[in-house]
């Protein structure tokens, strides 16, 4: 009788141990998979930041007790903006897609909201798809009865528009679509500002 009880006792003793061990291995495997995915995301966004010459604080990575989620939030909040512009232009098949990084850099250089140049281009020309041919003017600037302002290329147009918005609007305190509209297109019934704001929200 004792011989029969001995194997049963061993079985009852080791079964919880085996179950606990298996669960521990599953949890550990899941942790490494998720951690790997997070690190892949960080590497991808960090590479984009490097491409756009955006610095990421060395102190975040040098700290011995940093948290992965803190790093992710810091990178995404500060450096995903060029990626957002790029994805938005790609989504709408815009000719401006190759210049997404330039749009972001010009916006940074002039202290503009990073979404503004793209949002105005969407409002004025469906992101350059309905712009005057061979003119590279996607923003509706200098278009009147006397003719249309044209540029030699998209990069020159983006630079000019960035400086124009800084000097002609931001320097005067006109930083919202509503305030910009009063000077940019004063005859609008408000739909211009509504459209620009909506496109800016899409870019977030």
C-alpha cells in the first residue's frame, strides 16, 4: 500500500512545481518578445531622428536606471513629427512626399507649428495635386489677376513659404488658423480656417 501511495505523493508534489515552472518560462518569453518589439520601435524612430539631424538627450540612454517606456515617450513626443508628415503626404499621394523632412526642418527653423505648411498646402491645392502646372506653388500665395507667383522647385517654395509665414504672420502674433485667415484670405467665411485646423488635427 505504501508503495502505491509513494508515486502518487510524488506526482502530487511535483505537478504544481512543473506548472509553476512552465508559467514562469512563458512569462519570461513574453517579456523578451515585448521588450524586443519596444526596442525595435525605439531604433526605428531614433534612426529617423538621426536622419533629420534631431538630437536625443544622451542622459536618457546613459542613466543606469532608465525605464523603456520613458524613452519611448520621449522619442515619440519629440521626434516622430517628421514621420507623421511623411506618412500623411504618402497617404494622399502628394508630390511633396519626398520633401517631408525639409518641411519639418523649415518649420523648426522658423518656429512654426510643424503641421502648418502641410495643412495649408492641403487646403489650397490638395497637397499640390491641384496647383498651377510647373509652378511649384501649392500654398495659394501670390495668385491674383496679374498672374501667379511661381518657384523654381518645391524646396525653394517650401523655404519661401516658411519664411513668409514667420515674418508675415507669426511675427505679428498670428499663429492660429483663424488669425492667419484674416490676412491670408480675409474674404473667407471661416471655411479656410476650419479646413486648415482639421488638416492639422489629422496630422497629429
